């Protein structure tokens, strides 16, 4: 059974939504629809029943767009709380029949003949927009698929082989790809002269490509916010700890995580990608850099701190083993990191617990 509750529970946990203060989303009939039982086809063509019970389900909840397979919804985005919030324009068949107008975007989820779930977003927005996804699979697992930046006049398409029963699209904000990001150096580009500028509070995924002279240079594939990655890492760790406690105590009910039996599957960078996340630690004072290496080779790079007053100081960072991550910490008024001189080295016979740092 795939209820809406796991998604709402995760939204309440991740975004601080209080179930006692969030208004009933179905006060107006047009804001909801009745979702009946349906079937999906599994990867091998098997039938996967999904029981929804014929209950009203909101199109929007806490700033999130929620869609099920076979549905379409059109929204516009309005500024709200330093981000962008969706507002309903058209839903269901009316959305499916009519292309999005100026300033609108249309979201749809369908199952293709090859059984893949296809998620599309058609954007007629005036600016590039980034967002996050939460997906619930037919086996009750919650996970965050990687997504593309929405470009004006373009359609972003995601394909998933697993049987996805519902999707929540959330956390809309203006994209920083191709824009000038805030910097202590005065709005320096996010990427310039093979140097990656990582402002505090940002997360960037890159591919390392060889230039004409054979040196590796980063090419941005996705950007996001550091708090999202740090929150997901903490959420996944909490779910793992709850599962460990279940095994040790045998008390399956008391320690079942709010997020469901599987917790959140945190999506890492692709097999040829590296993700850098620069944000504040749990104490609000320390600064963390999480370097995640999806390559089959060891990542080496150089880093410098750029302070709020414009000073620049080289700093020590550690190599990141293949398929692994490394966490670096600092303190002080650091506005951004500058990362450069990227190398991919042959794996070491025995990965070091501390890494090689220079």
C-alpha cells in the first residue's frame, strides 16, 4: 500500500512543517483530487498494484507539488520566503490538454511502454529554476532522484526504471547556473579559469573533462543548496541508526523511523561526477566541505579560503578515495572556497582512513 502519509511525514520533517499548523489542503475541492487504486508495471513487466483507497489528495502541500502516475498539473511560481512557491493554474485533464502559458510550468508523470516512469516539466518561466524531488517507489521506499535545472522554454525529462508511485516536487529557487554567484571577490563567476568558486551555502556537481592541454577542468552539471545535502545526510544517518536500534532491540514498532521502513536513499554523484557541498555545521559556527567522488579513481585537488574581507589563503585538503567522500572543516568568516588543480589518480592498494592531505 502506498499512502500519501510518507511523503507528508518527510515534508514535515525536512521542511519543518507542523501538522498541527498546516491548514487542511482540501478545503477547496479544486485543490485536491480523489486518487483511486491503480497498477504499475515493474521492470520485468510484472503487475505492481498500488492501493490509494479513493481518498482526496492535495495537488500542493507545504509548497510542494505532488503528482501520481497519469497526472498533469500546471502552476506558476511566486516569490515567497526567499524562494519560489507554486500556485495552481490548471489540474488534471485541463492541464494535459493545454500547453503551459507564459510564466507557467506543467508537471506530469506517466509510465512509458517500456515500463519506465517518465517525469516531465515544461517550463515557460522567465528564469532558470532549480528544485528538489522526493519519490516514493511501489515498495514504500523514499529517495531523492537527481534532477536537471529548468531552463525557460525547455522541457526537462527524468526517466526511472523503478516503479515510482508518487512524486513531490519541492524547494524551488532561482538557479545559479550561468549566473554570477555572490562572492567575497565581488560576484565572481561560479566557474572561471578552471577554478571552481563555491560560495558558502551551495552545492555543486561537476564532471572533470580533459582540456586541450591535457589538464582536467570542471564542468558544472548540477547546482543546489548545501542545507539540502547536509539535511539529507543527517536524515539518512538517523534512519540508519533507527534501523540499527531495531535490529539490536527487536522492537520494530517503537523504533520505526517516521520516514518509513527504508528511510531516505540519498543519491550520490554519478559514476563520472564529483559533488562539493560547502555549508555550516550543526553548531551553526563551523564550516564543512563534503567532497563526494563518484569516479573509480582517487580525486586530488587544491583549495583556498576566500574570506569576507577579500583575503585569500590556501588551505589543506585531503584526497578522496574512489567511490567515497571526505569531510573538511574550518572556522572563521569564510565567504567561499576556491577549488582548482583537479587530478584523478590510480586507486591505492589500501584506502587510507584519513586520506592523503596536502
